[in-house]
């Protein structure tokens, strides 16, 4: 039976010295994880036990003796032959079914992380696209375990949340099923408090009370709606960014995450005079409060 085995840089494994082309046999029955020469039929599984390190050696082996263990994971035998060394280029081709991956176990393309079925992910276990976090099924998430899209928070099933565990959208608070809440545990919208199911008749705008209907019906500038994440293509990356993210050339870029004020200021750069007029016309507009929140000075 053909299988795969990883060795240290000196061709040892747990103190046993190996050499390509030679057979190795123990005069005892193998005991899984205790006695025997361990290997994997799936080469990607080898790297659950060894680092993905080019200093190590990877070899195709022939299993000639008694086999114990789990075929889908790891097995061991008392008799093997080290058939040939595998180059790291071939290793990458074996562990990935997609293309242009530097990570492990990817069925998608241009991933630098591991176990991705989507595209251009730098994190792990993502089925969506352009994620820099982990275990996301949606797209463009920099957080963790999101099934929605464009979340910088964690475990959201909604969209564009910077908070955590929201099923609604655009929440900066946590565990909301409504939308645009900065408070927690709310099933309504635009709530700053906690455990509310009915939206209040009044809201605070620029630290002053305002009828909620007035706020909902006023015209708002487009630039106040922004994302905290932005995909930066490799050609647009600075030299410093290319140094910081050396694998970005494989993914053709990386997902950049901005802090809150930085995201505000990036969006404001594209604001027109009309947008600024809409901003100043918002109920209770206060330039000092706006500056405190965003870092943007309005004359």
C-alpha cells in the first residue's frame, strides 16, 4: 500500500534514522501511537502532526507489514519501505485540490491559509471568499465563524456587523436580531439600550433627544455607511504592506481592516459638497460631537 510520511531535517522520526530506498522492519506487532512506523494515506493529514516546514522531508512509502490505526487519519505498521522523497512543489500539489495555494488542504484557489474551499482566503477553514478570519462561510469577513458577509466581529449570521453574535445587520453591539443596534440583545432597530423588542419613539442624536420618525425620514449622506474591511490588490499594496504580508502575491492582495475612526475618514474622502450639506442638516447636528466620534472636523 502506498502512503506518506514526514521526517525531520536529518531524516529521523522519533529518534529512528531513515534513508530513501531502504526497508525498515520491527520484530513486534505495531501498537497505534506507541510502537511502529506511523504514516498517512492522505498526505494532507501528515501536517496535523508535523509543521508545514520545507526543512522537513516528505516521502512516499510502501507499507509492507501489519497495519493498525484509522485509514482516514493516521496509521502505523511494523514494516515499511521509504520509496522516494517528494519535493515541496509536489507536496503542495498533493495537499491542495485547488490552484495557487500556499496553505494546506485547500479546494479553492489562491489561499494562503488552510482548509479553505473558497477563494483568496488568508485564514483557515473558510468556505466563503476573501476572508482573513477563521471558519467563515460568508464572504469578506475579518472576524471568526461568520455565516454572513463583511463582518469584522465574530459568530455573526447577519451582514456588516462589527459586534459579535448578531443575526441582524450593521450592528456594533452584540447578540442583536435587529439592525443597526449599538446596544445588546435587541430585536428592534437603532437601539442603544438592552433587551428591547419595540423601537423607542425617541432616539438620541448628537447627544440630544430626537423623534425617531424624524431621524428615520431625514436624508443622510452616503459616506456615513462604510465597511471596516477593504480588499487591497497586490498592485495597490505599499512596499511596507508587501513586506508585512509576504504571501499576498499568491492571493493577489489581502483583506485590510481599519479601525472605526480610520474607516470614517476613508469614507469621508469621497464626500461631495452635497453630502456635507446633508450631514449638517441632520437633526441636532453638532460638529464637536461629530469630531469626537469620527475624528473629522466640519467647518
